[in-house]
C-alpha cells in the first residue's frame, strides 16, 4: 500500500503583502502529479489546510479543486484533518458532499466519521478519533487514528480528561486505548495528528516564523514515545521542515510545508512523504522533493552596484535584502533597487556607524537655527552620521508645515 503524506498547505498565505496563490496553484498541481505518477492508494493531509480561519475564495476553490483531483473521482480516499490555522467548523461543513467524492474531512479531535462507501473504497468502522478503511485491491484494511488540532484545554475536554493531567499522558492514554481496541498486525496502522511533538531527550524543535505557536512553555510537551507500539507510521503536521522524530522502524514524520513560507525557511527543500507499507511490516519512507514555487533568499550587500547586478540576475526569487552603507539610503537608490527587482519583500538598510570623532560630551547651543540643531541631534543618535539631503528635506517640510 502506498500512502502520500503532505501537510501545512497554508492556502491563501501571503509573504508580507506578496500573494503566493500562483505558486500554490503550481505546487498543488505538482502534488497531484506525484500522487498519480506513484499510483498512491491513499492521501493524508495533516492539517493547516488554509492559512486563516476565514480563507479567501481563491484559497477555498484551490483546496477543493485539488483534493477532488487527488481522489480520482472517489476512487482514492483523501483524509484531511484541521490544523491550528483552520476553522474546524469550516473543515467539517462540506462533509456530506465531500464523502460522496471520496474525501474525509476531520475538523475536531474526537470526530466520528459516519461509515460510507464509494466505488473505490469503504469506511468499515469508525469511532471517536478512529476510522478503518477497506480498499478493494488489498486483502487487509488500513486503520487511522486521527487527532485534529485543538488547544491544550479543548483537547483535554474533547478526550474527557482532567485539566490537571499532563497533555502527553492524556494523548498517550487515548491513542493506546484506540490502538488496543482496533489495531493488530492484520491491517496497516497509521496515526495522523497536527500538533507539536518532540523526541524525548532531543533539542526542542523550532516552530516556523509567522506560525501560530502551538507549544507554550515546556509543561505539556508531547513526545513521540506516546505513540502506541501498534502504529507503523505517524503522519504529522505543524512544523514546516521535513524531519523524522520517530525511528527508522517506526517513522513519525513532519512532511514539511509545500512552499517556503518565511525567510527562516529560506534555502529549505520541501517534500511530500511517500510511504510504502503493508500489514505487519515496517514502513518504508521516501522523501519526494517539490520544485514548484519561487525560492526565498536572504542577501546582504555593502556595494550598490553588486546589489543591482545580483538582483538583475535573479528575477524569480523572493528576497530579503540587507544593504550596508556608510550613510543613509537615498530615495533615488531605494527607487533604483525596487526597479531592478519585483520580488523584494523586505529592504533592510543598515548604516555602519562611525564611532570615531564622536565627542564625549556635547553642549547644545540653542542659538543655532533648527536645521543645525537637528543635524547635531541626528549625529548624536546615529553614530556621528550626518543626515542626507532626503532626510533634511523631510525635516524642513515638517518644520514648515
């Protein structure tokens, strides 16, 4: 059995004011192409389907168009759970129509999926946080424990636990009870969840920049050791870089986001995970790189001509540009930079301060005119740098308004 695991689509996400929807269309096409090329039997999307609780029309249309293509008209099951960026009610809302197309949408951690059949598969059994699916091409079923995102308090409420209980223990107990009831070596056993999970004893993993944090402090860390031993593969969502926090024998994988969504991810290769698995056997995981989308690049220059040259040679990147100089960036230079490249997201001018010649004590001569006083003040606050003509003109404009 082949399973395609992807996560953290964040459809509708922008990079500052820059829309990524065209790139998202391209990478969704790429994911569908991989699923068809590899003849996968099932697709799992582990949360953060959208970037906002109330996504725009373009994002919603792209999501449903993509998952409908992934199902191959109901022949291939697609299971999508809500992440911390998703509205669980929005994910649950189209459920009856989605099921008719072979799509299983799970908005809440304790969701019970009503059993149903399509031409391509059958949901045999269902319980809170659990489904069992039969595919006609396999003699054994696939069992999926699912935990959509909820914050710590709501998650404990959903699972019927006391607030004082540690979240790791709550999840471990709940998952183990489901696994004991439904999972044996006569089927494929999978866990999918959208949460922050770490390997005990390993350094804490960083949550992505711009991501709504899930982990608050260390009191309720969730560890991969809480995954039941019956589980052969764990499909995780939330962290945007690919990593296996389980073991080779029992992978617990963050598949990564399909695009770099912040400059902290600049240079990362993005993936989907292709899982080859059978009843009672070890899962084999292959990372398949995604190539669609613009690269995010952080660049720093201390020479204007080198900067302009590089920008002209890399027109397709999205850039965080740091420009170091001995004086403040002029309006003409700023205009020249933006004319050289349409994908500059952040321009960070850095003045390399000159500490020499700064007097220890400066007496203020109040008989000087305001422009001279402003120059002296500006130099005292900016490493003895003299304000350029643009700054002086702006000051005079304010002074005379």
